């Protein structure tokens, strides 16, 4: 075979996949063209495994080589079908998407790598994006020229196609969200000249089902405590902590005993969604619960560095989500516990700033210093009142060890027992 580095000249032939494969295997000429499409030129890479596809045009008295993509990643047949429209737009002076990507598939592959390399994004979110791109989006849009991406293509290739395959509208909405995020990210980084999907919503293609009763209210505390009472102890403990502090499932499952230092639960920046350390004051109720759980863990599981041990380190997010399903008495998610915590705290009249700080929501820069220096006592007072409210609603039936002595003295002499934990 001729040395690819020395290959030169132009091979003339019919522009199709079979001819291009023969040309690359031949190793004689560097370029390929088809007389039927004089504006298109392909140039082989040095290893002759693929070829760059160029539009070669005369613009402003100069010959311009405008790269459109790489073959075989891009579909030549589709590109040729779109060529007349592309050239007409260009001749009329319209802007044509060009630059880094020729097909939607190339953009999606870039986005998957872009997300994977961004450690400021949560690991579950990055994994979800990667899964959706590989499982759905590449199969739908791999060969579609970027110039053809439109609301209509998303409607036809994605929304209605997935609906016909039986996927739920909520899941389709997630897939659309990832596609829109990919296009938006490329546009923000000036890899695209515009965001062609700005404004697209799934509701334009599908009728979204009415929201199921996924919201938890104060009236649901009784059934929730009954479900937790029957759950395995680590399961109950995970969701009790989420309910007591309004923490996220990922922040809670990664909790280590060293994070509970003195009067504080310290959630490190690496575990927090905001990527900022979060400090939560421990109430007497929380301290009693943690102390009893530690004794149980040492006795029945063994000494562990984490509160919720899995096969290697903390329990996986998939297992934690499965735990969440095991305590459902109605259609709700683990995040509903966080919302319920915030709602009850607000209904109790807790200052909005205190409530936002407890849930580690982003605050204006000018208020952060004020929050850290002044609101610690407010957070403790709010959690104390909130935990007392949970006890009145039946929390002590799940965890009798949290009942203060002074409170228990006024109860019957019968010793409460935790069932379903051991």
C-alpha cells in the first residue's frame, strides 16, 4: 500500500460509501471528488481511517474550504440531499451552521465528553446525560445534518417516536431536556451560531398527563411514619434524616460519622449540590436518634465509617432510590421529603432566610456573610420547633429513643418499642 503521508492527487468517482471505502483502502490519492457535486471535496486523514468533508466555494474572489464534518461519522447520502438548500441559503447570504459539527450526532458526542469532563456537575447527573445520549439521542439524530435540526425533527424523531414506543411523557421530557442542553451548551461556547431549539417544549408535541399526587403534605406524615416503622432500620434512618433536615438523597446517603462533629452535621462541599460546605445544627432529637442508630449499627452491622454502608463505601444511589420506592404509600419521590420539610417550616412562620439557609439554597453574595454569622441560632430554633412538630405528628412511634425524658414522664408506663427494624 502506498504510504498515506505521500499520497497526493485527486481521485474522481461516484460519491457513496462503497466508493469512499475503496478510495481510502487504495492509499494512492489524498482527495476525492464527484463531478456531479463540484462543491464537495473529501480529504483523507493520515491513517486513512476517515476523511474530512469540505465545501469548496468561491466567495469574495477567494477559494474557501469550509469543513462540514468527518466521514463516515456523517452520512454522505443525507448531506447530499441537504446540499441544494444549504447552497441556496449561502448564495442568498443567510448564515449557515458550520464549524465544529456537521451532524447532530457529532454535537451529541462532543456534549457527552464535555459533561463527563466537568467535575463541577454531579456524578448522577453526568451519568444520566451519558446514558440518555447513548441509549436514545444518538440513535435518533446521529446522521441528521445540523442544518436540519428543528422543532419538527425533534417532534418526529424524538417526542412522537418515543411516545409510540410506550415511554412516559415525563421520561420523554427528560430526554428532550438533555438534547436542548447539548445544543444550548454548544451555542453558549460559540460552537454553534445559534440555539435552534430555544423555546421548544414537549407540550408542543405531546399532551402531558396531569401531575399525579406526588406532593406530600402534613396530613401524609401519619402514613409516612407507618411506612418507615415497617422499613429496615438503615432505610428508615436515611429518610428520617432527609425529613428532619430537608437534605437531598445524595447528600444523605454519603454521610459519614465524622461529618457529625459536636453540635453540627457538616455536609462537605464534594457531597453538596451547591458545591459549598453546608452546616446544619443538631437538635437534641437528632442527637438522640444518631446515638441510638450508632449503637444499633455497631451491634448488628459492625463499626463503619459511613452511616449507610454498601458493597464499597456508601450505599449506591440506585439502591437508595430503590429504598425510596419501598416506603411509598402514594406516588412521591425522595425529593418530596425535602419539599415537605420546607413547606412545614414555612407554615410554622420560620423566617424565609432561615428556611432557605437550612435547605442550602443559593443566596445573594451580600447576604452570605450575614447568614453565616447571625442565623445559626435561628436555624437551631427552627429545627427544634420543626422536630417537636414531627414528634407530635407521630415521629416517636418510628424512633422512640428521640422522646425527651421530660416528655416521656407524662406518658403511660408502657415502654415504646421500635418494630420492623431488627
